[in-house]
C-alpha cells in the first residue's frame, strides 16, 4: 500500500507554518481573478498549495505545489475557499446553534449590571458580535426570590436598577439578551455553588419557575424583553419532578407569551430523551464543564454518538466554552473546582469539536480581556461555518482506532462531495491516523483544506496518514471528485426512539450504545426491544440507483432471539439470530428505489439481539 503523508500535524494554532507563501515574491506579479483576490506565488519552502489571508482578502496559490493541477483549476479553488469564509445569513433566527456569552464559567453568582453591560460593549466592539456571537446570557446570581405578590425580585446590590436597563442596554448594541431560571423552586447557585463575594448566595431560594411559570415568563419575555432562557434542574431534582412534564409546562408558558423568537435551553446535565427536541432548541447532554483536559475529553466522549438526535433548530448542548482559560492564567471564581486551564492545543480541540458537533457556542471567559489567540480561534469563519449552517448536522464517528477518531459531516449540501472532517486524538501520546476516503463516503481525488491554518494542504486518493500530538485535533474541509454510496451504517449512530440518560437504562428498559472492542467501531447497541418504541432506525439510508440489494446486519445475543426489519412503511420481515458470544450476520435481500429510506429494527414483545452495524451491498 502506498503511504501518503500530506499533513504536517503541528500544534494547529495558526497559519504561521505557511506564512512564507504570503511573503514570497510574486511570480511575474500574476493575479488570476479580475478583482485581484487570487495571486500566484513561488514558495518552494512552503508545503501548502494555497494560503488564505482574510485580513487582506487574498488567496495565494503556490506554484511550487500544484502537484499536477492546472493553474486555472487551482486558482478557481482558491477563490472558492476565500468565499467559503463568508457565512450566509440564517434562513431563520432559530435554525442554527446559538452563539454568545454566558456569565457562569468565570463569574458564578458574582455578577452585576456593570459587568453585564461592560461585557456586552466589549462583544459589540472586539469582533465577537461581527463573528455571530450575539447573545449575552445572564446566568444565576441575579435573583432575590419572589415577593408576596408572586413577582420575581432582583438582587438589590448586583442589579439595583432592576433588569430592564440591562436588557435595553444589550439590545441597544444590536445584541440579544438571555436569562436563567430553574424548573424547581430553588436555583443551582443558591443550593450548591452559590458562595459569592457577599457570602453564601440565598437570592435564588424561592426564585425558580416552579409555581410561577406564567408570571415569570410574562415578566422575562413580555415586560423585560429577554430573548433566551436556560432552565436548570437543581430545584426540580430536589422536588423530584418529572423532567418531560415539567419542561413541557415551561415551554407552554413561553408560548403563552406570544413570543415565537424566544430560545429555550434545557439543562438537565444528561441527554434527557428524544422528547426534548419537541419543546426546546437545545438541551444539555453533559455535566458541567471545567477548564481542564479531563473535563473536555469527557464531554466530547459523551457526545460522540448523539448525532442522530440533532437536526436544524434542535441541538445537543455540550455546555459553555472554556476557551480562553489557559493553564497559568485562569480567571474564574471556581478555583477549587479543578480549573487548571487548557493548553492552546487542547483549546483548539475543545472549540473545533464543539463546532463539529453543532453545539451551541457560548463563550465563558472574560471577553473584556480575552487572549488574542483565543479570539482568533473562536472567530475563525471556517470553523464557525462548520457550526453555523442550515443543514443542522452533527458530525458522526466514521472511524475509530483506540482513542483516535475520525468524525465527518456534510459541508455545503446534504450528500454532496464536500464534507467537514475532524481527526481527534484523545490519548496522552502522539498517534498516527490512517484516514480512508471510502469511510467518509468520498470517491476519486480528495482536496484537503485545513480550517485552522486556513490553508490547502494537498490532495490524496484512497487514504492518507496524519500525525497528531496528544490531545490534538485537525479540522478539514474535504472536497472530493464525487460522493459515493454509503455501505456501512453503525448502530451507535442510529436513532433510538427511547434513548435517554437520566435513569439506569437497564432498569428503564431503554436501548443504549455500549463499548465492545470486537464490534465495528468498537461500539454496539444493547437493550433493544420489549416494546414498539424501543427500536433502532437508520433514518437516512440513501440509495443512488434502483436495484436488488442485500442488507447484512451484524448482531449478537446470549440466546436465540428475533427481530423485525422494516423499510419505510413496508411490511416487517422476521429475522432471527442464534445465541452465542461471537458477533454473527443475518441477511435479507430487498429491492430498493433511488432516494432516502428508513431501515428500522424492532420487536414489540421480546428482547432483541445487540446490534453492531448494517451493511448494504448490491446484488
């Protein structure tokens, strides 16, 4: 096998590795496009084919690295890459993951009118607003309970003028205002993390939504004009409330205000259930983030197999960003909570993976003093384009080898030949990853653009090897000659209708992905069956040409079990697997038409085998 090494996987912090291309002398002063945005240069020392300089609105093509490509072909690619930095307006304000800032990670309950408005002014003038960070979210710490009249009161020292001047000040800057509450009677800050400069914070005792849904929602969204609300669950858990019922009540109260633009975030610290997408734009899937690598790695792991539950306007929330919190220069009130900080390499992985997984992007550091390297990272338009588009796709795991992963999602169009790709090394040692184009559903020659370095780094056919430092990631846009038909669909990337993480899955009787090292991708889905909804479905099986196909399902079971395969709305087909420790394959011949299909596995009355993957091949 020919070994191709196209990518030099350094720390992935800036475009400095190919700065020589911009500085090189022009070759006869040539420009390609009529507006002069694309220039040809000779730079034998530079290993990049194209470098983008957004500050100058220029793309530089390296004549020393054309690798057989025509000059016009490479210049046209350079122009397209330059244009790809422009994120088009959203079709709907609520269709994309939310972007903004939140007060909690750095300040906890130690917030004030002055702090919030200073932060908003900084965002409006330091490039964050222009990059799309438009929400200024006030987290816990503004409460002073409910009065005898049932009206929510505000902390007299922190917000002596109430919240109206704060909201109006934020709006005057062209930004959106966000607020916080709890589904129960008491807020998290008042119960667990509320020690501020004034001592133990008690203002959130009795400050939650419970018993005040209608009045608080009218106050927040009609009277004050807030545009977003994060609803925590410390108080709800204390009262042992049912999450689906309680959050639905809150969503209905927001609807009753008549506001249709308010965005709701559910904060239950684990994937709550597929019902969340019916009532909210985002829902927390993790515990609270901390500014250290162990926490970032844990949160990424918790979201690797949730891609089936994201869709336009509805996203898995990986919690707020700890970008800007560097080791040795932390600024946070949570010094005793493991906040040791991140390296620049870890920060790049952190932000890039949040973009790949379409998580809301809420900056948590003090943006008034944000490091220049952090601001460059979080305003990188190529990374933001991965997060901010109308496709609403979360990346899924296409390859796994130990603690290294290759994740992929579509770029410009669904099922197009351009895809975003992340190479992620979660381990504490340097690793080399072999990236296979067929695993990414890409065929022919693949051109690779490094989203962090803003440089075209070459092309490959079939496969390529990439070296990654510990905790490092590389983020690319792959543009292939063609999109090829997908052959393998992993079970852990399928939609499980009853999936939830709030309760023990075995006791609750809900299916879940689990590690199994001899399975494809090292994962398998367990605990399926026993009711109609506890099923597994691949909802986007795309077929290019009509014909006869064989569906092979890899599965295993401790005893003989059966399940039923349904394609779209067709008749169920009974399949059975014999008991045994090893993974075995059952097959079914089917005729499929061109287009999108749903392949569903279910058993409404008995336990199903564990499912590994679906493979599709033509007869």
